[in-house]
C-alpha cells in the first residue's frame, strides 16, 4: 500500500516531533486561563506560580523546536517540502512565545484590570485557548496525512477542522473588540501608562488565537500542494 511505502521510506515519522512540540506549546497557552483568573482575583502568589509553569512549558517547547530543526529529514520523497514543515514549526512556536509574553507583561506591571473588564477578558482568553486546542487537533492529523500521501478522506477531515479553527478565530476577534470597549469605558479613571500596557496585553492575548489560526493556514497550504 502507498501508506506503508511512505512509512517505510521515512523510517520514523518526520512529523511526530512536530506534534510533540505543539503539544507543549499548546499546554503553555492553556496555562493562560488559570494565570488570568489569578490576576483578576489579585492572587499574586498563584499568578507567580502560573507564570513559572508558563515559562517552563515555553522552554520545553523551545528545546523541542531545536530538536526538530536538527532532525527533520530533507527527503525528496516527502509529500511536502521540508521548508513548509519548518515554517509550521515556527508558527507553532509563536503560540508558546506569545503566551509567555502575555504573562511577562502582566506580571511585570502587576496589572489590575477593572472589574468590568474581567468577564470579557476571560471569555477572550478561553476562546483563544479553544483556537489553540483546535489547531492542536489539526496538527495531530499530520501523521495520517503523511500516511495517505495527503490524499483522500483524511484531507477532507483536516480541511473541515481548519474551517472550524477559522470560525473560532473570528470569535476571538469579536471578543477582543469587546474587551477593548470595556476597557475604553473605564480608561479615563485609570493611570494612562497602565492603560497602555493593558491594551498591549489584550493585543497579545488575541495574537495567541491568531497564531493558532496561522497553524491551520500552514496546514491548509500543505493540503493545496
């Protein structure tokens, strides 16, 4: 069968290390939920603990990224170009990096978001994590795509998953606008410098969802080849 031929040609799967990397990157992003919850409660001991977990997961993802770069095969028989897989790796890594950036700016400024912003902010964080979860599910299909040579029903399944990811990312755009509006309604009562950094944190939270969507875009580009 074609699938077994491809598997034999590669030996070990060239995409499983990519999948392992994104599992760690996604775990890093998921930690934003308890992190922001603790921020909103003003529980700075838990904020610090959550920040430590984010940093550790981001470092683990970074170590895995280096391993993938060194060991990804450069094989003319691969159904996609090595450059495309490396591009996917870089976008996956931005998910973890951006989650770390969010935690860094929030804890560095000891941000205290207005109570009126809290609910909208948590909805945004959770929906961005939904995007990351959906991106991870899509990446987890890569080994099956390699087995089938990027043909057949598996391609249709992944295309549907990417469509769902795009819809989730659209939601994050709307939620990000709602958080900004809630902050705008209170910003005159807050120190201007604090407000600037709050908007930056909100922007970066939204970028976690954006990068998850870009993971789907890179997969879609592979499907189109």
